[in-house]
């Protein structure tokens, strides 16, 4: 982590405009075609949910704006961010697990399965609220939603952590699609950067063989 040079940033005016907003977050929900990802997971006996998370965090780490955060009232940048995702417990409550990006989807899912297994041996509700070098992720596999609103405790604007959500995949003209929600701090990025994320995720899905 290091301090980001806001003064030479080409978005300085946009940053200054949005940084003091009471609610500076904006949300975009769209779909990603996941037929190839689903088939890839079936072929290699991989967790589809962990594969989705891998596609997201791999793509996020390729976009500099998604690695910007606020810390101690300064803008900082991370070389790499992790992802914290909700995990459903056996009693239908949920907890959080943190996942680090790995060099390949196979390594990520192998390590991800270990994280979940170890978590379930001693389940605890432990959100990493003080860590900003991460992305918050949730999954709603019961709903093919078209919009999403997050619960907030009021201090998120001082951190700028992106939040993403995957919904239930569905078929449209024999193509599997999944709703994907992205919520980000407008002082740190614009709709362009969210659009780049969708494009990178789709390219990542399409490139799997």
C-alpha cells in the first residue's frame, strides 16, 4: 500500500467533486454470459461460485481504479487486493471468508475450498471491517435480480471499498447469464471503469478452455 498522487491525477476534478458527498456510491447491475464458465467448471469438477469469484477478483486487480481506497483521509493504492465473500452456513446463517488472488483459477479454487473447509470447522461471524485492501462480495443464488442495494453502517465513504454481488444464473436463448452488481465510490472511479470491469470479466470467462 502506498499513497496515491491525487494532484497529478487526470480525475482530480471529479475526485474533488464527489469526495464530500454524503452518499458518493453508485451501483450498476448488468449480466455476464457464463455458459463457457459453467461448462469449464463441469469439465474440471470445479466450484462454479468460487470460479465466479476468481473471475471477479482477477479482473478487478487488472484495473488500477479498483485498487484505490481512502485511509486516514488520504487516497492510497494497493498492488493487489483480496476479496471477502459471504459463505452460507449449515444453519442458513452466513459468515465471511477472505480469498487471495492466485496465478490460476485451479489454484484459486483449490485454496478457496480449503478456506471454506477450515472456516466450517469453526464457524464465526468475522467481517474484516478494518481492512480496506479488499473487495466485499456476496452471492444470492436464489434470485436473478435486476438491481441491488447494500446495507451500510455510515462510514463506508471514508474507505471506498467496492462491493459486488452475483445472482442466480438463468437461461436466455440457450445462453447462461448471471446478474452481477457493482457498487463503487464515485470519487475514486467512474462508470467507464465499471464498464471495463464487465468487459474484462467477460473476456476472462470467454478465454477459459
